[in-house]
C-alpha cells in the first residue's frame, strides 16, 4: 500500500510529518512522493492565517480528486480549529487534532467511510515523548521537535488555541531520536517547536539540549525560530564558539516596529528592546545572521506605524524578513476590531518583501571574497546548492556525478546573484 503526505505551514509541521512518514513505513506502507496512486492521503494542516485555511481546503479537495479511492486523513492545526468545515468536504474519512495526530495509524479506518470521524482530545501540560524517528526528504538537514504549545497569548495568534499551552519533550526521548538521526548521516539538526526558548523539562533548558547535541559529533545544530525575550547569553556564547555545533543564526520574530502595535499585539518587548536584542547579539557572536517575521496590516497599524516597521528593518542589523499579511482569526481578540482593507495589507506586505530581498543581497555581498563552508543539499540546473551556518544560500558549479550532497565543502564566494551568492569550490 502507498501513503501520500501533503504538509502545509511551518517547520514544526514538517518535522511531525517526518515522524509520521517513518511510522507508516514501519507499518509496511510505501511513500508516494508525487501524491498519486495512493491508498492513503494525509494532509497535515496549518491555520496561522485565513489564507492558510483556504489553502488547506484546496489541497484536501485536490488530493481527493487525484485519489478518489484513497482513505483521506486531515490532521494538525486546521483540523483542530476547522473540523466542521473539513467535515463538509466529501471524501474526507478522518479528522485528527494535534494531540493525537502522531497516533494516526491507530485511528485510520480500513476503508472509505460515509462520514468523517473527528478525533479531538485535550492537550495536557505535561512533558511529552515521540516514539518514532523522523525521516526527511533532505539528505543533509532534518528537524528535531523539542517543544510544543505557547503561553504568550498574542492578540493576533490562534496557535495557543490549536496547539495548547507550552510543554517540552522529555530530554532523554529527544536525545534518543537525535542520536538515531546522526547515525542516519544527517549533518544538521534544526530544533523546532512553537516557542522553543521556553523549554524547561526536569531542570533542563534549551542550552542543555544544544550542549548534549554537540557531544554527538554533529557538525551543525540550528534553532529554527525563537522569541527574542527567551534568548539567553549562554546560547550566544555557544554560537560564537567555533568548536560548538550551534550555528551563528537567529530567527527573532519582530511582528511590528511600532510600540503602539506591539502593545496592542501583547508582545513582550518594545521597539527599543528589540533593537537592543539585535545589537547585543551581534556584539557577542561573530558572523551572526538574524532574520525575522513581520505581520503587516493588523487592526492597529496606521501608515506611520508601518513606516516605523520599515525603518527598523532597513536601519538595523537584520538580514531578511518573512512578511505575513495579517488575517483575522475567529476566536482571537483582534478578530473583533475594525480591519484594514486587504488591498492595503497586501501592499504593505509587498513593500517589506522588497526590503527583505535587498537585505539578503547585502548579506551575500558582505561575504564576497571569503572562503566559507557550505553544507551541500542538492544539485539543480548545473549548480550545487547549500547554506552556510548563518543560512546564507550559496551555489557553485559542478558535475552531479561528484556526489557532494550532504558534504561540507569549502567555497570561495565571487558574486551576488539576487538573494544568494555564487562561488567556486576549493576541491
């Protein structure tokens, strides 16, 4: 039998799909990489915006059209919040929320059903374990889930309602998976969660995790995204240590550069606090790259507030910004407020995306002439592609027969090509 997975949304979803893929393979299923001729289709959903919900519904319908006889399971965040809308889609057999989704095989029906079963259980606060070992389509990098849920309750965010309160993964359990992933040959592990900086299980912290991973002779450890108020100096010290696996990279969500908007969002810092975080991190870590998330068009955001966000992005040491268009989420405090027209929200989003593109090019330009170490991920259109520890994308010419995937290669950077750098290898 074949199973097809379709994953939407964040790196945490990708990590959980990897675990599920492994579980299905152990149960005797073959993976269908193109999503066709599958006996089971699994859609791991996202609900961070209204557009995400619509994309999930579209993906579900497409998979049903392409696999009309397949059993269809919808899992994850949108399954948690939008189970009624999903139930109305003809052809869906099973809807599983976040608490039980990794136990999907236990609930999967033996054949198509007339009416979708909905499995939604309360999400506890206790530390959790994951019994399967994740698989990844990448041969170089994979994710390691260490945390789930969030207690910060930002006014725009539905995630605490669909993923529950903050809780960490049992330390020994996550280290068992990490050891297996290293044995499989992965050279980079990306630590994922909803709010990873709050990890606190049996007096173990995120610093303890990265130190333990460093003992596995793993070349690279990366933190996927971390709230600026949860970054401690110990993490920065390890990033600056050339003998430590933790790479010099931070993704610090900003959301807005305006104090008025940050306060309305219930963020836990001011504009100046965030600038101070940037400056302090750069003072502690050489060759550090910092990216961010920005939410454009929230109800309180005036044109002046928007300009404050743009000035923070352009005038301070940030290397890129993921720009998200605000989407009101039913059940959040912001949903009841007067909304900015969608056309204006999208205009602001596009402005920030152009700023981000320029910042990425500036990051690449700062590395010209340097010899850097690239973790090679794939070969495409005659070029090997990979990333530095600080996540600058690098490409260089080479024959696919050289088999450089998952190798660390020294490359001298020669030119900027849009948002990435091109170089020549020292091999």
